[in-house]
């Protein structure tokens, strides 16, 4: 009995379709493995982008890893219930590679929670993030707030430190600008020093917005308030209400006085132990 060609033709088409899908899936999996390998090379140990390795990659490998990361981020966006769920490790790496989608996600997350995003922003180490967070310098939130059992600094305090950090670490600015930013090291974003950075940002915002980082100029140097000098009265011991030095504190060294008291307590304890042992022996002999 001859087989009807009209019956076998659909089966042949279905077999070809399944084979093609399997081939595409295998090729996609191979490309993903290659992209993951490239990603591990340019982000060694899941740390900051190795710019030397990245710049020396052939264009095909750059395109491969960016496409892989974008696909992963877009899948995450489709699954997310809100834009706050877009944040992921792939989005961080995508932003570090200068992709606008990655930058957009990072900035939105920073606006939501600058304190938590600060370390990630510095890992991305992208000078183009400065104009995107610059307006945060002009917030006027409390210097510190208590949230649960944590002390959270104000947004302008965090932005102050992040902007100055990026000016130093990105190697995109003139040396005089990096040196100016370094002078604020150890100072917090409050008072006149915060105003100095705000004024600097206002004067350089146009250059920052267009990415002309070499045209950025330094600002006014920070105000460093020296620690007050110690006076002889600062070296005097604490006194009781009637003016007498507190017990156990010497005029020259409170430490040595405390040590002497500690040694006396030890000897007193040992003497008590020996007396107790003597009493036990005396009682036993009486029996």
C-alpha cells in the first residue's frame, strides 16, 4: 500500500521545524556560554570593570556580552511587578559598560535608596553618572535619620561623597579637579563644605551634562576646622562635687592608679583564699 504524500509532508515540515529550533537553542546556549566567559574576564571576581581588558576586546565580543546582558535585563523587566524590581547584577554590569538601559536602572535605584546604592555606584565608576545624581546634592534632608536600628545619612550627604569619589577614581578629569576633590576626604557633606560642592556643580553642570569632562574646573578648597588644642585643664582628672579628685585617679596617670587598685584587689582576694584553706585544715585536725 502506497503512503499518501499529503500525509507525510506535514510530518516532514514538523520534523524540520523541531530540528531548526533545537539547532537555534544549541547555538544560543553556546553563545551564552561564550558571553559568560567574556563577562568573567572583564569583571574579574565580580568586581569593578577591568577597562584594559574591555578596551582590547574585539568588537564582536563586546557586542556579544552587551547583548547577553541586555537580554537578561529585559527578561527581568518583563517579569518584574514594578520598575524597582529591574535592579540586578546584570543591570549593574550593563551600566558599567556604558549602556543607557543599565544607567537608567541604576539612577532610578539610586534615587530610591542612595545609601544602599552608593557602593554600587562607585563600582560602576562611570563619570556620566555624576550629572544624573548631581541634583541630589541640593536635597535638604536631615543629616542623619534613624530607620529601624540603622542610622541612614541624608541624600545630599551620600551624593556629596559619591560625586567627589567619582571625580577622583574615574580618570576622566584633569588632575587639578581630582586633587581638589581629594581635599574633601574625611569631611562630611554639611554646612559650608556642602555649599562649596553645590556651587562647583552649578558652575560645571553644562560640561558634565555633555560629557566634556576635561572642561570641568575645580572649585573652592574646603574649609577644614582644626581640632581644638588641649589645655592644662583638659589634662586634670575628674573631680567630685566638693572639688576633690575622684577616687582611683592620679593627677599624672589615671591608668597607673587603676592598675594599683587592681593589684590590691588581687592580693586581697588571695589572702582570703589562704585564710579559708587554713580554717578548713584547723577544723579537720580538731576532728
